[in-house]
């Protein structure tokens, strides 16, 4: 299956804005969790139906509703209606091959990102789509499957750690995105370490399989770049936004995220270049090896073929072949051969082949 | 025939704005179809002459006239006069090698796109030009041949599905372009899948023919890019346009299209890079194979050439060759040869050639 | 001689604005032709001296003076004075290695372009400089040699074809530039066809000479790009110009030219990439061939060298060589050799070398 | 350990703005030094606690506090509170993998740079983070370890050399950054010299190890670029800043720094290109060597294999082999062989192989 | 010594704005020449001390003071004080590794350029720094050594040729820069000619040394680019400047220079690409040669090794070897060998190896 662009057969020809799930259903039961808080109080619950969340929406508290599982079109439509979301926005949430982006509309900000996971077993990166709808008094987050990457943020809310309970929707959104970005850095760093270590392998005596490994790393770097570059753009846009939802005090935090994303993006480019340098090194090493093989062949051939020829001459059965009858012929014959061999060895020595 | 730039011999030296058909005539009879609707009513018909469409033009309904077949200059001129189109616009419609573009004039928008088709049999992409003239109360679409890619849109109009019957010319235009773009994504995805699968072939034991295949994919990617990159620009321009014809409510839909085009464009670039990586992999594999061939040659030559030489010595006919007359010479001779062969085998084993 | 940057020895150290001819004199006699027209009348003549053209300059008709041959500094100065041109402008006209450009001054527009010609015999492109001075009531065109590429435009003027007689200087200028650009497209298309055809040659069984051919095409593409890229900029600039000389009605025509130039420019880039891909294909084909050569060598050597060695053993003259005296030795010897040969053939078969 | 992106495990999931040290602790005892001066007076001291510096902060003198060692979170927080710094700023100071940047806030400028050191022993570059907090009346500098790169600046302050004592915080900051940039230039120049010298080695008779060396230089150039490119951006930004802290008179000095950074950045690019050219040269030299090896092999084989064959013919034991019995056969045999050998030598001579 | 970035050891840690000479002292005695003129009068002299020039500075005439030799810090400081120059400007003049640039200050324009010279003997380019300080009534030019590249300008001033005597400081500055730029074009053209000629050499039968030559040209092109690209920026900036010193009438001349610089810059890029194409061509030619060598080896080996084997069989000494005793064995033996040889020749012919 194409990893870099997913099939959309299901939507072709459909009404735009149709709520159709595109992707692999990764969870059976959809779970809706709500956290509602302000400085003084905290309410945490699991919702049965989305309508149970309506009351919180209106309140002036920070309301964070997290939905795990995207395949239920009916529920999605209901959410859309409850929170007054554009049908296209719902379509984007359900299409898990969205390009990371920020979209500003009249009453909310819509941010799509990828949560990445590093599958150690076959050295690939697995991507899960995270959609955030940032309203004035509520935050909706949509994930493909239940993930506890946000658990530390929940803990901070519960324990009133940091400034989070004293701040608004925008800071909560920042805190979540920050967790996602931290994970990007972590993954790049893990790959980076491996890629930097490859250098030594390439400069040692590499197996042909190394090419496959380098090529695999390169593909994963491409995959990372595909998610991270547009995410960087989206975050930069977010930090520059002139919108009521984003508090002026949150801007420095967003700028910090932007810096991290720039660094991540540059690191990916550096590693891509490094891989391509390593491929060149490997190819150059291959040529060197070939040279060595050819030298050995040539040394053997160039020394023994003439000697065999000399032996061949005295293996002929000519009736009148005077040398055959001299007493010391055989020893002279050996002498000549040794001289020839030594001369050739000196010749190759001078050429620095041996 | 040049696929990336078509001959224009016919127009060289002609008056600009001349209505001359450039391309392959793909249809014999030109067909003009009209759909005229608003929220409450729908009229669908096939027109005999273009003047039959005049009455609809004036009405405040959505009037969509589709023309299949572009080769009749007379008809084209008539259409131009009926709908008040600039002669250059008619020239552009009839020249099927237009670069996709958006042109804004006083009373209409002119959008040229390519409809792409994937010819499975020889893995090439076939391109057909689609021109849209978006007026205030009418939409003209020009195709080189009758294509039912728009049939789902017609169905939606007929069945009042989605919002289409309640909206205006701009939304209808969007719906048609959306269908075309969906097809782009579909084609890229099909090629992408094949290209991603090539990786495994390249890393296996590839035939020389693979180079031809990779090169063909690369050419098709170039062809796709040629159509899609300018189309992306045109759609971006359309989404930013400040023009009466484009309703503010249609903008989010156009922005969505823009996102899709960006994704398509990035996917093409990724696949192009991937192909070029695969070519490098293949070339590196070739070098590896050559190394293997050379090693086998060298092992055979280095072992048997010295042995043959030794045999050659005792094949000489010197009268005084003492070793020949010892009883165990022959066996010692075998012993020496075995020692030489084993020594060389160990040497090559140490070099990891065997 | 350097084709990509011409010698300017003659002007080094000279007063800037000096009227010095740089280039190859391509014509002996300078010819000055005048066409003067408006909707109702037409006057066409050949001028003896430039001062004969003064009267037309003042009139409100469209006056087009074409000069073939640039080497006469005296005449050039006279033209400069008659039509009130900046000395630097005259210097630019006479220096035939100008970079295509548009220059706006108080009373005229100065446009330098290259007219390209494809020399079939040695597959090179020949460039001739065309300078246009577009004044309010007159158009001066300067060519290095008499060329009838503008003949169709003259015909149109004479026969009142198209809108040309009813329009002004700017439209005439457009019509001339359009002719030049049509020729660019034609040339690129010719080369493009050849380059696209090369693909098949490269994938077939290419001769080493193909590299020379590909490299030649690449050089010509560079040469084209050198003329066409700055011309594109100049035309884009022209289409955006806010200047009395350019009528608002001519803008769509200029925008059309701009589109053509963008297409031309993109086609050149595509063909350059295609050529570079073909060079890679060829190099890869070379490696494949080398592999084939090596395989054949290795097969022959690996089979016959051991066999020769076996034969060599029984060619020795040891007195006590028991096998020589058995009755069936010779046949067993053949048997062994056939077994060895077949074993090796199977080995190579398994390696897919044969 | 990944050199191009450091692990941040410690901060993952932490509250943003947490004061956590990321990096290698390079010093045991943190040292705080203060220099406080204006035109007429100078006070220099080592502080025990940061609160001892408070009095200087308020005064209208230039106060420069330098902190060596970043691992003490408590101290850092205290500094933050004393000088009214944003928690994120403290986090940035303690995270030694910051990307060089300039950050403007209400009451200070925050500049992060890398101080680079060239480790001669293994030809790598070592990076230490320098953070400057430029307030209105104070300058804070944070280093990972005590470094005397700033000693010349201190000397200038002490000895009233140059304009430094008569100027303000911004000039002092400039003077420090200037010292850092001078060091960049010095390091690039040292590497540059070595890289330019490599050319000769590559064109001589290079060992395979050269590839490793070139690749190492390339990696260090990448490392330099990683620090210097964003530093260039930060300094450019600083020179353009419209902020009270930066005096108009200091701008020319900052612009000078900008020029230096541009030059440094361009030099790095040039050296990177040069290295990549040298790698190509080396690979081409490898091919040339291979060609030489093959030629020698071919000459030996092509001459002696036919000769051995001829000898082989007359080594056969056919009963009726007439040539064997002629008296001069042996000498004719030699003649034929010499003719064959000479013919082949002439053949190879013509091919310019010998 | 590093050519692309010069050592600055002397200034490290020094007060910025210190007058320290960086570079190779190319002249022993510093020479100060003054030319002072307006429309009606001309004064030309050599100054003993810089203070002798003060009187001219105040006058409303054009005063051009040229200084050859930059190593005297005392003199430089004096000049700086006399003409009211910023200390950093003096530092820039004395540092001969400045990046070409334009700097605008309150009372003058400061332009740094490189004068290039082509050293024919070892095909390198030698660079000398030229600094122009363009004041309202005076022009200072600083050169490293006396160079008569400006002699033609002086001649024009003396002989009242062209417009130079009637114009102001800005036109004089233009005239000098024009001379420098003409020299750039000349040098690029000389190299260009050689590079274009290399094509033929590469396509012929190139020696391995060609790689060295191509690489040298590439290095010189890089060196040219290093001087010319920033110079182009500086001249573009100059042409766009809104400053009293630059007269509106001089702008067209500056724009002309800008065109020349663009052309120069594009030519350098084209030649760099051409060199890289030629390197590829050469590498491809190498592979072709290798193929040829291998084919010859394979043909010889594949034909004679089997034949030698056949001969070997009949050289065995088996007692019962029936074929040896047939009368025509020897001739049949020859027949078989000829058949084998011809069959193999046909085989290789079919493969187009011969």
C-alpha cells in the first residue's frame, strides 16, 4: 500500500464535505473523554453521548473533549452540529491522510498534526492523525486510537502543576502540541544516533546490505519530513496569528515551539544529506574493493601466464630442440623463470599494488 | 511526437486570436449539453445549435453548457460571440497544449486544467484539456471528447444531493474541478503504490530492465508535474481571488482543493526523489554484482593458473630433469599442488571472498 | 570562440555610450524599410537616409522603421539623434551580446530579444539580436541581417487582416514579439521531439557516441535557456508595465505571450532533466554491458582453466605416473572433465549468468 | 551519541518553562563574575550569591554578570527572578542544544550563540553554548564552562582601550559577539586551509583513506553550518532591530558583524562544494587506476595466451605431426611467436595502452 | 594558504575599528595621486602628505584622490580624520579580504570591489581589493598596488573625451567601476573560451590529466563567483539608491552595469554547469574505455583458452589414447580448433564486440 499518499477511492465522486472515514480503523469502541477546569475546580469524565458535553461548552471554563476513534460518521456529524463545525472540517478530521495545516475560521482554529511513533521492530515510523479544534471555550482533540501521550498534560491539570490551570484554551492547546513536538524531536534523535553510527560501519568493511539500510533510513527521513515540514509551517502560522483565541502571553511559548520545529526540520535535512554522503562513501568503497580484486587477479595472471608459456615451449616435441639436451638446461630454465617472476614482482611493488 | 511540448505549426504567423484547433481530433460529432437549474427547477437538454442556449444565459438560474469536441472553428467563434468571450480565450480553448492557468477578465473567469487518465496497458498518462469559462450566470466547459467523469456531479444536481442545487455557479465550478483533482490524487496514488513496491524489486535481484521501468515512472512523474504544478498555482489564485463571481462561502471549499493540490505536488516530488534513490540503489547493486563476478574469476584464475604452471614444468622434455625419475615425485607433485590450492583458498577466505 | 559570452575587446576602456559594433557583420548593405499606416491608409518604402523618416515620426500614424545591419556607427548615431535615443541605448543595440531585457525611459520602451534559428546541419542554434525601440508614434526594429520572419506581419498590415490596422504601436510591437516567441516554441519543440526520441535509443543498444549527442543537446538547451529565461522576464515586465505606450487592450495579448514563455521555459527545464536522466541511463547500461563481458570471460576462464590444469597433470613426464598406464584412463579422464564442466555450468546457471 | 540533535529525554512531558539542565556538565563549581563600569569608574568582583548583584542592576552603569556553569536549576531560577526573565528564557539557557537565535521581549534581548572550539587531536569541532541576556542596564552571559575567550574584552575595559568604556550595554554585547565571530572565521580558515591542501593530495596518488578524511571534513563543515547559519540570521535581525537597547551608533558595528557572518557562511558553502568536487575527483582517479590494472592484465593475457596455445599445439603427441620433424621447425616456431608478440605489442601501442 | 578565506590572526581580540593591515603588502612606497577638475580646468598632481589634499576637498570641483598601498596605519588614520570617515570604514579598507559590498553612511558611500587579474602562467585568478569612498565633492580610491587599469579614464579626463568632464563625482565613480566590470567580463570570456574548447578534448581521447584541468577551472569559477556575486548585489543596490550623491542622470549607466553583472554572473553559472557536464562525460568515457579493454581481454581469453585446452588433451601421455595414432588426427585437430575459433568469433561479432 502506498505510504506516501493514501487511497481515497471511497470519496471519489462524493459530495464534498461528506463525512467518510479514510484510513485503517484502529479502535473498536469510540471513547469520548472530557476534562473541564478553571483555577478553582476540575471535572473529569467519560461521555456516553456527545450531547452530554453541551453544557460544558457554554461555561466559561476550559473544556477539553478528546475523541479516540474516527470511524463513526454519525457521531462525527453530531459533534459537528453540536460545536458548529464546517462540514469540510469534519471531512478533514475523518480523512486520516490530511496534510498538517492550520485553518482559521470565524469561530475556531483547526489544527491537523501527525503523532509519530517509532516501530523498533522493523525500523519504520508509524503515523497517527491528531486534529485539534480550538474554540473560544472548548478544545476538541481527535485521535485515531487511544494514546496516552497526553497523560502527562492531564496529570499537570489534575495536580495544578505549572501554569496550566491558571491559563486558557490556547495554553492547553500549546501544551498538547508541545508534547507531540517533543516526540518528533525524540524520534529524529533516535534515528540521528543510528545514522551517525552508520558512518563507522560504512568506513569499515561494509556488507552490501548496508545500502538497503541506508536507503531505508532515507525513506523514513522522507516520511518524517512529510509530516514535520508542513507542521512547522502550521505552527509558524499559529505563532503569527492575530486572533482572539490566542492570548498574547501564549505567543512566547508558540515561538519556542517554532524554534524546535525549525531545529527538527534542519536536523532531518542534515541527516538526509549525511545518508547520501554515506551512500557515496559506500560506492567509493565498492570501487576500491573491485580495484583490489583486479590487482590480485592481474598479479597472478601476469606472473604465471608467462611462466607457463616458457614451460610450454619446452614441452613441445620438436625433434631438433637443442636446449633440451644441455645438461643444465633445466636449472637455467628455473633461473629464467625466477628472474621473470622477481622482475614482475618488483614491477608491481613499484606500482604499489603489493 | 513530442509529448512535453506540442507542435504549433498551424498557427505560426497567424493572426493572434485566430480560432485554430491544435491537437488530435478525438471525436467526430460535437455534442453540446445544457443543464439549467435553481433550487426549485431543473432543465437538462442537448442543444442543436449554440444559439438555443442564449435564453438560459440571461436567466438568473445556474446554466451549465458542456461542449465535447473542439475542432469546429465556426462553432467556437459563434460561442465566443454568444457569450462575449475574448478571441484569445477562444484560441486558448482550441489549443489543447495550454499550460493550466486562471485568467480573470471583466465578465468571466477562465480556467484551463488537464484531465488525466492512466493508460494501464503501457503505463502512460494521457492528458485531455478541460477549459472552464465561469461567467456570472453561466458556466461553459470544453472537453476534447465526451467523458463521464462529471457524471456524479450531474447525478447530484438531478437528485438534489448535497448543497449543490442551493448554490451558485462558483460552487458548481468547484464541484467539477474537485472531481478532476480527485482523479489527480487517484492517479498519483496508483503510481505511488507501484513506485513504493519497486523498492523491494531493486533490493532483490533486479533485471537490467528495471532501469527502463524506473526511467519510465520518472517520465510519467514529470508529465504529472507538468500538469499539476501550474494547476496548483491556478487553484491557489482562485482561492485568493477578490471577484464577484466567487462567493465567500465557496472559499473554504477552494482552500480545501488547494490543500489537496499541495499534497499531490509534494507526493510527486517525493516519488521523483524515491525513483532517483532507487536508480542509485540499482547502480550500486550492479557494482556489487560485478564485484562478485570478478571475485569468482580471480579465485579460479589464482588457484588454477599456478597449478597449471607447476604441471607445465614437469611436462617439459628436458633430458636432465631429475625430479621426473624419483619414484614418489608424482605424489609429491600432487601434495605440493594441494598445499598451494589450500593456501590460496585460506587467503581468499581471510579476504572474505568465499 | 566563446559562444556563451562574447569578447568585448573593442570597448574595453572606451567611453560608455560609445557607438561600437560588437559581433559578426552579417550583411554588407544596411537596409532601412519604413511602413506607415493607420486604419485608412498605408505607406511602404525603403529609405535612403534616416532623415527621410523624420516626417513620419511626427504624424499620428503607426510608423515602423526596420533597420537590417548594425555595423555603421555613423548611421546609428544619426538614428539616435533623430529619434532622441540615449547614447547607452545605441551602444546596447550595436552590442550584439546583450542580455534580453526591457528598459523603460521617459519617451520610449527599449526591448532586446534574441531571434533564434536552428541550424539543422550541425544541430546548433544560431542567435541574432533583435532590438525594438517602442516610441509613442514610432517603432524602430534593429536586426543583424535581413530576415523575413516578420513578413507575415507585413502581409497582415497590407491586407488589413486581423485587428492590426486598427490598433496602435503597442499592438504592432506585440505582433512582432509574438512571431519571435512562436519561433522559440517551434525550436524547443523540434529539439524536444529529438530528445524524447533519444530515450528509445538509450534503452536500446546505444553506441558511445550517444553521450556526445546527449551532451550536445544539453549544451543547446543551455543556450536556449540563456536567451529565453531573460526574455521571459522582460515580457512579464512588459505585461505589468504601467506606461502610456502600452494600451490596456493589448495587455491580454501580452499576458498570453507570458504564458507561452513560461511554458517554453518549463519545457526547457524538463528537457534538461530528461537529458540528464538519459545520461544516467546510458551509464547504467554501460555497467550492465561490462557485467555481461565479465560474465562471459569468467565462464570461459572458470570452465577451461581447471580442465586445462587436469590435462596438464597427465601431460607431465613423471616416470611413475600410474594412471597413464590403465587402459581406460583416457576415457575416465574425459569423464572427469565433463563432470567438472557440467558442474560449473550448473553453478553459473544457478547464478543466472547463463 | 547524536551530535546533530541531542537527547531531551529529561524534559519530555515536563511543564514548559521548567528549569532543567540538558547537556554535559562541564564544570563543578559555578562561578559568577561581575564587571560594573562607566566612563570614570570600574568595579570587578566575583559574586557569592546572585542577590549580591542586585544593587548594580539598578545603577545607571554598565553591569556585566558572567555565569560559568549552567547545571544548578535553583540558581538559574533565582537569576530569573532577580532579573525578571521569562521562565522559557531560563529553560532555553539551560538547554545547551538551542538553535542560535535572537528573541526580543519587553525588557530585554535574548541572544543564543555557539562558541566553537577546534579539537586538533581528532579534527572535530566542539561546541559550547553562550547565552546573552541584554537588558537596559545589565548584560548577563551564560557559559557552560569558564572560557577566557572574553579576556581581551575585559582587558580593554580595564585599560580603557578603544571606545568601550564610553559606550553602553549594546556596545559591550557587540564586543563579546565580535570575539565569538572572530573565532568562527579563525576555525573556518583553519579547516579551509586543510581542505584546499587536500586538492593536491587527491590529484596525486591518493590512498583510499582520503575518502574518510574528506567525509570527515564534510561532516565538520555541516556541523559548522548548523551553528553559523542561524547565528547569521540572529545577527542580521539584531542589526535591523528597532529597540531602545540598541544605540544607533552601534548599528555600523553590527552591520560589520553581519558582513563577516555572510562571508563565513559563503566560505562554508564553498568548502562543502570543494569537498564534494574532491570526492568526485577521487572516484574518477579510482576508475583510472582500475583501467590501468585492466590494461596490464589484458596485455599480459592477450600476448601470452596465444603463444602458450601455439606451444601447446607442438606439445601434442600426435603420431603424424609433420612439423615436429623438420630441422628448423623450432626456430620457425620461435619466429612465429615473436611475430605474434610484436604484432600484439604494436596493436596495444596504437591503442595507447603502452 | 587558504585562498577562499584569509587568516585574520592579527586582529583577533583587537578593538573593532582598529587600523590593522590584513593581506600581503604588495608595494613599498605608498603613492597618493590627485586629479581635480571641472568643465573648464584640470589639476593633476602627486601628493606628499594627505593634508595637501584638504584644500581640494572643500572646493566644488570633482576631486579624485587615489592611494596605492594600504599598509601604513598612520596614514590611513590621517586620511580617515581628514575626510571624516568612520573607523570601521578604515578597518574595512585595510582588511583586503573584505566581501564586496556597498555601505551608505551620512556623508559618503563606501564601495568595496575586487579587481581581478588572470595569471596566464598557472591559470589562476589573482584578486586585488579596490575600495571607493564616494563623498559629495571628493572620491577616494584605495588600491593594494599601483595599477594602470584606470589609465584610460584618466586619459578621458585629460582629453575631455566623452561626458566625463561635464559630470560629477557619481559619474567618475561609475566610470571607474565600469572599467573594473569590463575586466570581469574579459576574464570570464577568456576562461569561457577555454572551457568551451575543453568539450572537444573530453569527447576526443582525453588523458587522465584532464580531470585536474577541469577541476582547476571549476575552482577558478568558484573564485570568480566569490568576487562577482556580491559585487553584483552591491551594484544593484547602488542603482536603486535614493541618495543625493547619485545623480538621476547617472542611473541609466548604473543600470547598464547591473545588466553586465547579471550576464557575468549567469555566464559563470553556465560554465560551472558545463564543467560538471564535462566531468560526467569524462567519467562516462572512462567506463567506455574499460569496456573496450575488457572486451579485448575476453575475446582473447575466450578463444585461446578452449583451444589451449584441446591442445592440452592431446599433450597427455596416456598410453591408450586412440586419436593420437590416426593418420589425420593432427589435421582433424586443426580443423576442430578452427571451427571453435570461428564459432566464437561469430558469437562475438553478433554481440557487436568486434
